[in-house]
């Protein structure tokens, strides 16, 4: 089963919904059925919404929230997570990693476990940019959207 993940900056200052919908559709056409999101910033919220829109026409696809470490909100907002995602995981490989390094490690896990990477980067620094560079290094199929 092929998978896809998305990376973008925490703040998004333009409407990228159309580009995201197209990128998700392209990934589905490339046989992606699992979609991983970090669920931490505005891009992740937009990516999640785009996958949820695509699920209406493609009910077989799954949206997986990948957390870098256990947080209390997983328990206190259990109904939200259950309604929003098909599953919430914390990869075993992230156990024991210091929380300050866990997000980068989670991003690398998502890239390593994905066939397609959707990226929205408008500057050449930050976590989304680092994730994109890592995806290039790993020779992943990258769909770059709306680079302004």
C-alpha cells in the first residue's frame, strides 16, 4: 500500500486549497491510500481538510495523524481525534528521543514511510524546508505546491 505525507510552514498566508486538492488527487492517482499528517500547524490543518474532502470520493483512503510524542490532548480530545483521523500513531522509533528533537525525527519517519511527499515551502529555512530537503535526499516523489 502506497502512502503520502505533507509538509508546509506553520503559517500559510494565501489560499492553497485548490493546489492541495490537486496534489492529493495526484497522489491518489499514483495509488496512495495512506496519508500522514503531523497535525501541528496551519498547513497541516489545510492538508488534513484536503484529504478529508478527497475521502468523500475515495472512501478507501486513510488519514493518519503521526504524533512525535505522547501529549495529554490525545486523551482529553479523544472524540476530536476519532472524528478527524482514521488513526493516531506515535512511531516506536521515536520512543526515548528528546522532545526537542522528536518533531524532526517524526518528520523523517513520515518521509521514510511515504512514497509521495507534498510540500509547501515559501522560504529556505525552518522545519518544512528541512523536511523537503530530506525528501530530496531520499529521492522521494515530491509534489511541490504553490511556491511563490
